[in-house]
């Protein structure tokens, strides 16, 4: 696919980095040559220096025959204009814009064909905040992502010693919970993926990935890990857009929230924007005196959400040491994330992976409804709709066991109308089923995409 | 060590890929059952075997290359491939009872691959067709670059591929990609090269050469190499249509192939006008050609203006584009003409073409830099950045162009001094270095178009071989290997 990315900021760079492969021809436009040089040096893509909202620059970047535009410049206005120009002048088939402002998404007519011609919006701040919110709701989980409009969840959990499933085969999960649709799709031991989940005996300390009916998620997780004390008190370092969104949502749900911000002007803004019961603190997340004074040792969850990786890591380590029960840090650089996850920092959240999840469903071929990156972006799960019949599709009319999936990949669940099915080897897939496929290495995704594409004779 | 192993892996692949181009001479040898058939069968199997063994033997350490490995790979490829290419020549001449020294064989293949076109072989007309075919094939492959071909067919190289690509394609600004992925760019360039080659082949055939000679001359025209199948080159054919075909395609091959690609893609000649090099290149080469023709007529070397035009233009284009064909022995002309032609070769051809020298784009930047210097002397407050094709040339690029010129000048001086030291007369020494450093081919004196490099001693031959190598890879790729920092862990 030919992809045009406007803006080589943090989002643009991580999008380019994630999508670059033999299957995608990527061109990045930015007005800062230094940022482009960095990309050019490290990845096999083309860069064009210039203002992405200028017609000549877009033409030079090959907008005429691009398949997808991702506008993620710093300003919403630029992104909107780029989408409009791309549609009107170059007839670029699909356009995605990164929008920061919460006001635009409420006006679909402004973004539609008569407006700015934006097919889909991505809002990194919103996706990260939603993602963090789910982690706070499931304090036992390392990662929670949702499929089928939230009806199916994929949850990563570290198995505790006292769990009923510990030292039993993963297939026994069905026996332990006969009325719950749940299945383990991957077992990670000591940072390495075990070759096949079927029949594997789970040991305490393993990280397992469970596909589960969302209604029963809490019960299923309890079989793997004793319930944590539910979260009441949350402290957030960093009052940027993510911190502010999250603080507002949490406060509205009745959590006790404290938010630390370095910039006094921003503090005042936060104090006007957030509900009264959120305590806004002026100070630094790495200031231990401040943390102690604000009773860090009583906090159920500490979230370091500044834009600085190093600051987030240091303040989280400090918070943990001072007694915060669970610490979550926003870490942009993948290398840092892998280094810190599971050490003193309980969960390292990669904002770019959360953004990618939102973007992936637009990039994946076939009828992909949702896609999420798992395990720091190494693995991926997609929800694809099976179309066609036995003759035109490689999936429909076949038994789950007969579908030629890449090595290690598996079908996690099927959603057929209102029913959630945990497929057995002999479950036959029907047209219209939403199939949730888990892929251990994201480089295998093209094979899965191909499976779900309907051959030409269907049309 | 692991990195080195990864470089060897890619080297093995490139060697195997290169060895497989021996199927062309092999096919000719089988077709004509000529005397070099055995040599090519043995040489082909040996070269392919070595390459495959190295490739498969290092399979475990295949990895993406870092930029430092890229330089090593490019230099190794260009050192090893001439040796590989020399295998059939050595075998053939050994068996034919007139052994060719290693020095001469390596010089000949290096001359082919770097598209220089200087030869140490004589009696070309009597050689088996397959040997001539092989010499021409080397020029064709070396013109666009064997590593560019490897990047096109082997996506594994990834970002490292970009480094390799940059190291092998000539010119100062190499970040302009035709397509987002480097493999796509390499494929696009080869597609254009291939298409133009076919056009050139057909044109030669129509102009009167037989298929074999048309093929060989097509390869050495498009590669701007200048090997011929005849000792006396174009003098032998003495045909105006053939010379016209040669002139047209030499001029075409001296333009940046990316510009050809853009012109084809947009189906308009505007791409040539927008290219900063194409117009000055054509204007200078044709202009100097006319001046030389006028000079020859004025000095009464030729009686008619038409004859002066024919010989003046053909030889000027041939030398300026670093090809090295000749349709007359221009060494007999008054010294001014051949010297101007040889000097023109130092800068006429474009970056991204198959020609050699310092390239037109660098020359343009230098001239503009000099002009800017004068402006700032007159107006100390003037803001006068150097612009090429409407865009400011980054100071980083200007600095690298100046450094390039320095190294070029130093190499020319030092290598000429070495040749003088070894006892050559000044004109021969200077033109030998100039002709090999620019990958032109013939020099002056005994090294003229109808002469031969076999008059040089072994030492002098090696100096010329080295000059061809650093000239083709534009100095820094090779010279960086001689810095201690490169090898420091």
C-alpha cells in the first residue's frame, strides 16, 4: 500500500516506524529536514521536505497515486486542510487525520464529504487515556484491549502462585469456569513465548494472554490471580492532555484523583477545567518530599504521564519505593519499555502502540474492524469479518482447525450476531462472523490479511 | 566478527549474482562452439560455486547491514568481482598457450566493471566471440552497478541497502529516491537502463552491425565503457549511421537515469529542463564538439567542414561521456583538441549516469560557489546561498563537494607522480591517470585510442587499476577503509 504521512512528529515517526515494511511504500512529509534525516537514516522510506498542506509538496510526494493519507501534523487545522486538499485535488481514497481538539469529532457534517473529507480521526491522547482507564479498572491486568464493540476482551495477566490454574494445563480453564467463554492464546515464560499454548502447564509467574467474554472478564482473571484490592486513590504526574482527560474521567467515576503538574499556568488551567474534587498540585513528579507529603504510600495507583520518558521512569521508580501499590509509566521508546516492564515499574504503556491500535484497522486489508498491538507491539490481535462463501473465501465454510494460519497464530474467538463462541477445531466459520485472530509476530499479519480477503469472483 | 560475517554473506550473494551474468558469454560460446567454451564452463561453475558457498556458508549470520558495513561491502565487492570476472580470461589464455598475467587480467576486468574501457588485450578481432561478449557484459553490469542490482532483487538489505546504494551510485546528493522503498528505486533505474539498452541494440542493428557486434557495442555504449570488439574500434566500421547511433546513445547514457525515469513517468521532456544537469551537459559537450570541429577545419586537419564535424563531434562526445570510442586516431591531431576532450571528461557526465569523473552537478556547485564568493567580497552583507534547481544546497553538501575536489586533485597529482617516478614521460603519465581516474579509457601518447595499455609495466598497471577503482566509487567509499577509525571496535 502507498501511504503518505504528513508530519514527522512523535506520532508521525512512530506510525512510519510501525508501518514500514516490504508491503508498504511510505512517504513522509515534514517541514523540518532534521527530523526527516533521522527517518531517512533509519528506515527504508522516502521523505519530502516542505509544508504538507501545499499542493506542490503533496504532488511531489506522490499524492496522485497514494492509497492512504495519515495527517498527523502538530496542528489540527493543518491536518484538516491536508485531508481536504488530498480529497479534492488528488482524489486520494482514504484519509485519516489526527485531531487533538475534542470539539471537531462532535461535528460529523464538518468532517464529511461536504466538509473536510476526513474518513477517520485518530486522537492519540484519547486512545492512551482510554487504554490507561481500562488498566485502572482491571488492576490485575497488564494489558486490556477490547473487540466486538467491547463484548470480547483480550487480557494479559501474570499468573500468581495461589491461582487455581497454576500448575494446571491451560485447557483446564474451561473446567474451572464451565459457564464462562474464555481461552488462553499465549503463554509467555521469562520473556519468551512458549511454542504452543495447547496442553501447556501454566506456572506461577507466567504471563498469559486470555480471550474472554467481557462480562465475565473479572471472574476469569480471578482464576489466574487473586483479586487486587480495588483501586480508590490515584495519583497522576503530568497534567498534559492525557493526564487531564484521564483525571476527568476517573473523577467523574468517583475515584480520588491527585494530579501533579510542573507548570504553574497549566496548573491553573487544570484547576478550572477539572471537577472540584480533583486535587491539582504544583510541583515535580520526581520530588520525593512532595510525594511523601501527599501520602504516596496510600495511593493504589501511580501514573507517570509526562512527555519525558526518563522523567516518567525515575518518578515511577521513586513512587514505587515510597510505597505506591502499583505504578504505571508512559514510555515512548520501545527499548526503555521492554527494559522497565515487570521490573519495579508494573506496567510500561507505549503511547505509540496505543495510537497504532487505533490506526491499524484502517491500514489492514480485508474487512478489519479492530486491531490491537500486544506485548509492546510485538504481537497483534485483529478482529476481521469473514465474507463470501466456500468458493470465494479461504475462511468461510471451513472448520477452524483447517484454516491455514501462520505459525503460532490462533483464532481466539468468534462473534456471531450476539453470540460469543470459543471455536473448537471443528467449529465451522460462517459468512458474517467476526473472527478474532491472535498473531504472535506482527510480521505475520500480511498472511492473515490475505486469508480474510475475498477473491475477485465474489464481486 | 559477526558483522564481518554478515558482510561476507551479502558478498557471497553478490558474487553468485554476478557469476550468473556469465551465462551471456556462455550462451554465445555454446552457440558458436568457440574456443573459449571450456574456459567459460569452468569459470562459470567456479565463480558460481565460490559465491554460493560463501552465501550459504554464512547463512546463519544474515542480518541487516549498518552503514559502516555498507562501505566495507561495496569496497569488497569491487575488489573481488574483477578477480571473479578474470577467471574465464585466465583459463582461456592459459589453455590457448599465451598466458595472461594476473596483473593484466585483473586490470582488464576492473577496466570493464568500472566502465573505463582501457584494454591490455590486442588482436581483439581474432579472439573468440564469447571473450568479447564477456568484456562487454561486464561494462553493462558495471555501468548501473552490480550492487544496485542486488538491492533490486534482494529486499533483505533493508536500510543497509540504502547505504550500499548510496555508496555505489555516483553524485553528491543521493537522498532523492524515485520511489519510497530503495528496492523500488533500484528496480526503476534498472528498468530504464534495460529499456534504453534494447532501443540502443535495435538502433545499432538497423545501422548495419550484425547482432553480435550490435549487442557488444550496445553494452559498452550504455555503460559508457568503450570496449570494442575490434582493435581499431569504430575506424573498422567507418560508417556514419553507426557513429550517429553511438553518439545519440552515449549522450543519453551520460544523463542521470533518474531524470530519464521522471521523463518517462510524466511522459514529457520537461523533466530534462527541470534537471539541473541535463541542459548544461548537452550544451557543453555539443558546444565543445563544435569548437573542436572548427579547430580541426581551421588547422586543415580535414579538408571539408563535414569531415571535421564528423570526427570532431564523435570523438569529443565519446571522450566527454567517458566512453572512449574513436573513429580516428586523434592522437595525431594538434595537442589542443585531444587535451580539451580529455579534460572535458573530468566533469561532463551527470550524477546518476553511467559515466565517470567529478560529475556535472559538482562542477555546477563549484562554479556557483565561486560566484557567490565574489558576490560576498563585493557586498559583505549579501545573503547569497548556492542554489541548484531552485533549492538551496545545504552547506553540508557543499563541504563534501569541496572535500571531494580536494581528494580528486590530490589523487590525480599523487598517482601522476608515481607514474613519473616509474619512468613514464609526462604526457603519457598524466593522461594515463586522468583517463583511468575518470573511467574514460584511452589516454594520449602510446595509450591513445588505437594504442594499448599493455605497454605499461606491472607497477604502472596496478596504479591504473587502483585509479579506476577509486574513481568509480568516488574515493571516499574506498579511502574510508584506510582510516584507523573504521576498524576500531
